[in-house]
C-alpha cells in the first residue's frame, strides 16, 4: 500500500532532500510539493494526501497558519519540520497544540550523517502516524457498531407495541438491563466520531475547586511582591520551607501528542495544588524550554524547565530538559530536588519516563500520583509497574479515545498496573479528588 505525501518547504533544496528521504521507503509516495502555506492548502485539497510534512517558517503563509486551516477543513496527520532558532521552536510548540501529529528538526544540509538520521526519524514518525490513524479508524468503527446495537436495544425497549408478539420471558430478560442501557446510551451520545483528529473535546468538565482556598491562584505571570518591608531572612526561610513541604507528588510521562495533552491537563489543575508536578515529555534539547514557557502561559501552576539542584515546591510543574534524564532525590536538608544526568538513553530516550518514575521508588512517605499520557512506545510502563507493585496505587493512563498514539498508556494497562483509565479531560479532576 502507498501512502500519499505532500512535502511543503520554501527551499527547493530542502524539498528535494525531504522527498528523497521519504521515498526511500516504498510505502510512501510524494505526490506533490508546495513552497508556502497557500500552495499547501491547494495541494492538500487537490491531491488528498494521507500525510503532510510542513516547514514551520515560510513566506506569505507559514506552516502554523496552514496547519490550522488543514485541521479545520481537512484534518490529516501533519509532521512539522522545525528550525532550532527560538522563533522556530516556539512556533513548533504552538503547532503541536494546534493538531500537528509530531515534529522533527530540519537536517543540516551540509552534514550527510545528519540528513540520514533525520530521514530515519521522519519515516518512523510517518509510519506511527499512519498506524495511529488506522488504529483510530478501526476503534471508532467498533464503537459505531457498539453504539448502533445499543440504540437498537433501547429503541425496542421504548416501543412496547412491537413487543406484543415476544414471549414474556424474553421481554423480562431484556428489561433487566434497562437502567444500565439507559446510562450507557447517554455516554454513547457523547462519543465523537471524527476519524482523523485527536478526540479531545472542547466541552471541558467543570473544574474541581482549589484544594487550598487560602492560596491565591495565579492570574498574571508577573510575580506580586510580598507586602512586607525588609523581610528578615528568617521570614523568607519560613516561606521557602512552607512551599517545599508537601505530602503529595504528581509524576507525568508522555511523548507523541504530549504537548497538546499537557496543555489540556495543566490548564485544568488549580494553582493551589498541594504538590509539585514533575513531567517527562520526549523532546530534543532546547525545545523543552519553549514548551515550559508556553505551558506556563496557560497554567495556574508555575511551569518551568527543570534545572540541576532545583528544589521541588508545591504549585510548580517541572519539565525535564531535553538531552537529560531527570531524577528526583532527597537532599540532606530534607527537601526534594531535581538531579539531571547524561547517562545513556533508556528505551531510546533521554529524558526517559522510566528513569524518572524509578527515582520515586524510595519515597514511601509521599503519596505519589503517577500518570501516563499519549505517546508511542512503552517508556514509563515498567516504571509504573515497579511503583504499583511497591504500593503506589494511584496510577493513571489516558484512555484510547483521547490519545493521539495509544502506545505508552496501553503498555501500562497491559502490565495491570493502572487504577484509573480515563479520557484526558477527566484526569485533572480525579487527581484533585484523590488529593482531597
């Protein structure tokens, strides 16, 4: 089977390189190219490709603008190609929030090994995108059949005239499950049936109230100075000590589709959360800083990129920096802090979710809440299993209906170490309830 691809880049040289890299795999065929966003929209409409590679920075209409139009009119998987300058990284993060399947950095045209490595990564991501699209289509077809069967049963129960010729015993057996079916039918009515984009509803569930009503929820990114004149070092020490004292800790792992999922999750967690949140998102160096800055603009928590020796404080979220494993350690002073290492990759990743999860194992005095969101592969599943077997029972996996790629969560579910399998938007409220 051939998957049709449209390559979008304003550089003729880069269009040629990307097209050649893609067609090394016989399952993909480049059916067209475009030099900017406007032309990309026309080619997508005309050629009906299965997948698009999209340069981020282009004249006239850039990749982000074109992506938003594609997601609105004809949603298909889009892989963004990003430069490593600050603007390109920022635009890439926004693109991932806006529905892009994933991204890769653009290869260096002067380094042949870099071109080959980027080409292999691009093909890997394109294959995963096609597998995810087909898996979602199969899942939704199954859900459609199930919902139609339920509707038929409910229709029969709601029309007693048609029941007159049925044996009484059959009618009674059918009606035994009536209440259950009615409840299920309400859920069925809410099942979205879009075959191409992630099933993340815009109808967000009500937000749980702030866990700490005395704590002021952040409404601006400017730090409001404390109302005191010349505070003593003792007072400041007490303030610092209070924020670094906590009984709960939330640990999250994600990969493909993660930036969008993190935005949806973090913007629904109250600023008074009595716990730090530590996050591993598979992402190259430098991009994680842009991700943290972007997420910080949405969340009531303070979202930062983790640094060596940074003390964990409640109400903060820490993103593992690309290129480093992030571990949580207990300092001699009694607080918890971040330790960054450049050990070898684990499960093909650095940072690795498993590495971060494993570092939480000794902290039996903390209530640890462990979450796996959308992502390809199985990173984090073994670490969650180890924690679960040690007594950590508040474990979460994002359900297939909202995952961009149901890989990492599925791996954990298969290891029987997940207590809550939930759609993405149900996870924040459950976390809050469990902390209460």
